[in-house]
């Protein structure tokens, strides 16, 4: 009887942690929030999380599929949540252009953000959303709708705090739909208002956020970066566009090209020269940079605003679609792994990989509770 064993990818973040976590801990402390991330990644898709035993109903081949950790920082666990989330968004796409706006915090704030993540990143969401809503009211005379996705990294894994906002090209005003003309808003004007609102929010938290007068002067003297990119003109392309930004982690395993000689080599896009280049850093530095992007427990990194806000989203969208003359439609939502894989790659993962005829059927759930230290504690020693 054939037995199918899970494939192991050695070039992944978890492998770097397995080999070099102890080296990292000799130089840096492993904070509690980082410990949870590291533990999840080390145990993901291993026997320590248990799994399911399946057997082919034709040839009898057996395989074990280990459970995923489902941690939002894990590079191996984002495909399923992303596709389920995107399938739920299909019904929310309107027949209008969508605009991509990016709000970026100045790098002078990096240390302050890293020391006060929950509060400072909350200020980023609030300042950006209030800026767009204010422009919608002043320029279009109504309420806009958009979602905002937080990214905290650049291509080399350094701290780079910014929001990707996808904005529907119009607003609801006095029972009418007002469409944006030619472009959304002036990026320079957005930048000035964004800077003012963020600094005002920082002042409100001045007792908890330490920010000296010199830093404030530097921040007010800078031109804050707000980028208004070309619109996504075809509604059917909006979900594809969203997929580039939602449920991403600091680095995908596919970008890691080598783990050797206490160093990690990975690819990075050089946007200025429009090319991809290789970056090699020590494994300890790689872990340090990766853990920079851990988010506080319970922090929501994808948020909806305006007429897409969670409370009245369904009612608002029904009203707007009526104004735009859209016919109601019902979209099937992807909820199972089998459906997601068939949708993404056209692969039926229930088909036996040995005989390619039978179906893999569940025999039993495998719960493995090994005695002794967990994988993380074993790495720590």
C-alpha cells in the first residue's frame, strides 16, 4: 500500500527560525507577541498540530495532511483566508472606477510607531479615513466608500508603515450617486490634510506617545507622501487588484532563494530601476526584520469606511446599486479548501495523487500531543 508523505520546503521562514532562532535570542529578547508568531510558524503543518488521515477509495494509498497554524503572519496560511475573503467581496463591487490611494508615514516616525504600535497604527487608519471622507464631502458633496489595508514593510523587510486604500469612484449625496470626474483628488492637498489630522491625533495621545518638539518640527517640515495611482476602470478587475494587497505577510516563502552560511538570500523589487535584485543578510538580521512586522493581538489590518462600513454596508450597497441600475445577483462564496484550490489552480485535491482515479476519503482525525517541550521551547533550549 502506497503512503504519501507531506513535501517539505526547506526554503521558508520557518526553516530560518528552526536553524537560527537560538542565535537570534543570544542577541535580542523574544517578546511574548513574537513568541506566539514564532511558535505558530515552527509548528505549522507539522505533527504537533495534528491532521487528518485519508485513504484513496480506489488504490488504497494513504496520506496525512497536517493542520495549518492559521496565524496571520504565516506565509503558508494566507491563500485560503484571502480567497474566502475575496469571494465575500464579489457582491460589494460596484460598476464604477476604483482609485488606489496610498498613505505613508514618514520614516522619522518608525521608532515611535514600533514602540507604540497599536496606538500609532490606529492613528494612521483614523487620519487617512477622515482625510478621504472629508474630501468626499467637500468635493463630491456626499459619503464615499473605501477599504484600507495596512502594510508595515518594504521589499527589504525594513519598517515602512503605509495604508493601501481602494476607493470607489463616487459618493452618495442626497439620494443620488455622484461620479468622480477624470481623477479622484489632488495628492498634494490630500497630503496636507493627512499630515494635519495625524499630528492632531498624536497630540491627543501625547501623554502616552513620547514625541519631542524637534521631531514634531521635522514632521511638519516634511512633505508627507500620499500617492493617488491610476484608477482600476473595469469592475471585474477590482478583485484581482485587491488580491495583491490583502492577507499579505512581510515576505512570501517563494522569495527566499538560499539559507546557508548563517545568511539568508531573498529577492526584492528595486522600483526605482524597475528590476528584481537579490538581497543577502545574516539569518539573525532576517529574523529581526521579519518580527518587526508582528501586529498587536486583535489589531484589525483590513478596515471598511463610509458607505462600506460594516454596520450598514448591505443596506447602503443595495441603495447604490439601485441608483446605478444594477440587477441583484447571488454569488457563491468559497468556504472549503477543495473549492478554493479548484478555483485558484483548477486542481481537484480530492483526487488520489497515486492512481489519479480514486478519491481521497477521510479515515480519521489525527491528534498528536507529543510529550516534552514544544517546538519553540526546544529551539530556545
